[in-house]
C-alpha cells in the first residue's frame, strides 16, 4: 500500500459520456441542472459535452447551449471532448476548457469498425490535430488510448501492442515539442481485471515518465477493483461518472454499465485515507438527480444505500 497517492484528481465525465448513451430526448435544461449540481460537490473537473456530428451523436447536438447555460463555479474546470478538427474548433468557440487532446485506439478492429480508420490514418490525423493545436497556442495535453485492454472485435489487447500504439501517439506529441501531460489508459468496454491494470500501468511507467491516468468502465463489475489496482500503483488521476451514468455502445448489450460511479470511487479513496476534495453525500444526491433526469435506475449502489455514518452518535 506504500504507493497509494495522497490526493486523487477525479474528472466527472457523466454529463458528456453518460448522456451520450441516453436517448437524445433529455432536455438541455436538465443536463445543465446536473452540471450545476455537480459543480457544488467538490469535483475539480467536469466534462460537459462533446462536439461531434449531430447525425451520429444527436445526444450532443445541444453542446453549445450547454456551454452557454451552465453556471461556472470558481475552481472547477468545465471541459469537453472532440474527435476531429471541426469538433475542436467548435469546442474552442464554446468557451469550455479545450486541452490539446491526442487520442487513438489500441485495437485496429475498433478503429476500422467505429472510425473507418487504419492505424496509419489515425497517426496522420493526430499529427494534423497537433499542428492545429499549435496554431491556437496550445502546448502539452492528455493522451488517451482507447480499448487499451481489449475490445469485442479483437479480444484481449496484449501489453506489447498497447505499448506499440502508445509509442506512435507519444511520438506525435514529442515531435511537436508538446509531450503528453498524462497517458490515460481507457478500458472502453470493461475488458480489464486488476492484473491487467497492474500489468499495463507498470509497463507504461517502465517505458515513459509521464503520469498515468485511468478511464475505467464497470461493464463487468470490476471497475472499483481495477481502480484499487491503479491506486496501489500510485495512479492519481481517474475519470468517473456520477451514478455510473451512461453505458458502453461497444460492450455488446444495451444494459451495460457505464464508467465507475464517481461517488463510489470517491468513497474508496476516502476509506483509504486519500483526499479528493469531494463532498460524498452531495455527490450521492447528484447521482439521484441524474437517475431522475434519465428516468431509470443507475448502477451506483452507494447512491441507493447512502453514505454509512462511521462516527458514533453522541
């Protein structure tokens, strides 16, 4: 346990990744209501929306309205996601935080089926994006490796292949004079177990000195166990989704759980003596709000059970 971090940065991705999996009928005002509630919980960063093709992702057609409507609280970073130059420029105009994202997939089959892209095209597109970032004065930013542990099309991704794909993406950043701010390993379909997390995180750290972050899905109910494996290795940055909001469109079934629930990850950290700055009861209330907004139960057990009061009554 000696490598446990003293502080963990949790990025709340529910309003972006979570709502992308829900029907497009959710009202913009309700998305804003959830983001504003999350702003009061102590989470340091919230992904509010993604800038994507409206025909492909109609759930995010109101991204600009969301950006304009939220109440911004001092100390909270309000971010977004995009996958191409057009999306980046829209995000830039929105006023949301726009880091210089570099991203790719460890699975070639995932790239082909979901992005109609080859590995070589992936790198070429990232170089062009990197050049666009430089034009707008952006330097280092996070690097995301999707399907880092496996995908439904290709099966388990060997550590060596994940490292190979990472090396190509890291080179794009380093060649541009903007090394990655961190390397985020994404368990896109919830394929990993704790030993997989330990193996890949350790291998990445042996290869590079860049901080490692984890984006974990709870598709097969190993999300918290995988987070624990990361924490034991000192990983201090995670993505999570309030209430477990969302799902995984590539998991093979519509009822697949989304990311690790933010409040459950925060509780784990609390029980380990790790600071997050998060008000866990407030976050559980936000999880209940998220369930009310989507109109169905979410996967978070903590949101249902409530926070156990460990202090004896006077």
